[in-house]
């Protein structure tokens, strides 16, 4: 009876090994989008949680805006003051132009003096130069205001891609350094398979080749080989088996347009079409 049991176990192992010989083993993988803020600051609000699916434009989190709000208000006040000065100087220029025209007529009628005419011309030139200077300053101030408004807008971080939130690294009340990930998102289009081809079979794989992907409880899928490692490596522990534990393999990746409907880490079988 014991011999029968041993024989059955051997046949089962042989069957498993044969199945693995017919398919390359791999797993689902994903390229995560790590969302960070371009500026540092205290987190004041979190608008999402792990597992929630977000769409482009959805608010993810907010940072304190005290400094940025003050900078924008100051830029607005400076711009308003410069525009008021410009309006006053434009009115002054009209008066100077009127005075210059009057002095010119007096000189033509031999009723004025050259000194008064020269003074009127000089005043008109100075006013024109002052207007040009103010217009240049206003242009710079408008640029500064746009920059201040942009910095303020960057305190509200929105999603630029669709997908489920995978992890959150900061919570309200914590200080967030600039360019440090706060939320990670996995766009469905970024899910692919990574599998491992024995060195003896690598000649059968090439970029652009179509692959059939199967897994437990899912329909067969099709993907295209997009990456083949240039160096061999030992079989990763996640796919160790009696038959291939000591073999060297090459890492290969295959993707499908729009991504694959599997989960990162999910075991898959890969076969060439």
C-alpha cells in the first residue's frame, strides 16, 4: 500500500514538472505612479484612502497655504499700485502733450520763448519714458503674480492618472518634504507580467513576440514581449520548484495595450502563441 502511495506521489510530481516545462512561470507586476508635492509643507487634508479608485483631476491631498497666499496677495497689491501709477502718469502725459502743443503754437506766433518750448518737450519725453518703465514693471509684476498663483495652486495636489490608490505615506498633521511621494497609484495600463525563461529556451523568445497569459480563475490573455534582460540570473525564490531551482533564467516582460486584468504578485503561466 505504501508503494502505491509513493508511486502516485511520483506520478503527481512528474505531472507538475511537465506542466511547468510547457509554460514559463511568472507573476503580475505594475509600474506605480508616486504622487508628490513640488513644495514642502504641512499636510492639512487627505482626500483619498487606500483602495479608492481616483480619476484624473480628483483631489488627493492639500498642504498649508499661509505663505503662498501671502505671496499672492502681496503680488496683487504691488500690481494694483503699479497700475494706478501708470494711469496717473498717462494722465500727466496728456497734460504734457497739451502743454507742448501750446508752446509750439506760441513759438510759431512769436509769442513764446524757446526756453519754455524746450522745457515742455523735455517734460513730455520724461513722462513717456516713465510710462514705458511702468509698463515694463507691470509686465514683471504680472509674471510674479502668475508665479505666486501657480505656487498657491500647487498646494492642492490632484491626480494626473486614473487608478486605485495603493498606499499613503503621509497623513494630515505631518510635514511633507518636497518631491517626496505621498500617494501611490497603480494605473491599470501599467500592469504587465514578468516571467522567467530558462537559458536553454531563450532563443525562442524575441521582442514583439505574442504570449498567452493564463492564471487561476482568469480568462486567457494576450501580451507582447517588451523587454528581455541582457544578463541571466538565478531563478527568483517566488518561482522555485524542484525542476528549475538550480537553473539560470532570463527575466522577460510582456505588456498589453491598456494593461492586463491581473494583480501585482499574482502567479501566471506564459506560453508563446
